[in-house]
C-alpha cells in the first residue's frame, strides 16, 4: 500500500475553516461537559488488526500539557511533535463529542 499524503497547507486551511465556523456558532469558547475521555496513545492504533491500549485522558490535563510543554518541542525534531499533535486531536475530539452529543447551550449564530 502506498503512503497517504497529507498536505500540511491543506490541513491548516481545513482546521482554520472549521475553527472559524465553530467560533461563528459558539463564540470564543466551548463548554465541554465532560473532563474524561478514552485515549489511544499507542503506536498500535494504526494497526487495525491489533487491539490498542486504551487509557483515560482528561480534557483539563490535556489543556495544561499544551500550554506548559510547548517550549519543550519547539525547534526539535518532527518526532517530538507527535505528542502535542495527539493532545490537540484529543481536544478536538472532545469538542466534537460535545457538539454532537452534549446539551445545546447557544443559538445558531454568535457572529
């Protein structure tokens, strides 16, 4: 199987668009009604024939990791970026779960 190529400028544009839409609907904050979530941070997550280790993650702790540890990987190798990208994905998944399954709190438009 050939590698799937993800173009970073395209990814950035998609993330920017989604976050702009989220701000349009929710304003500058999203209240997440859950702090804990299932987290897969195991190299086996990409092997669909192997059951990965699943653990419990925490939204508040993940926010702290991103805020405090940013200088740790700045200027380092790309390998070091795996953890903060994963943490960001956990936060985005938590926001998505809140939007899809949480209690509606806002009107459709806050622009």
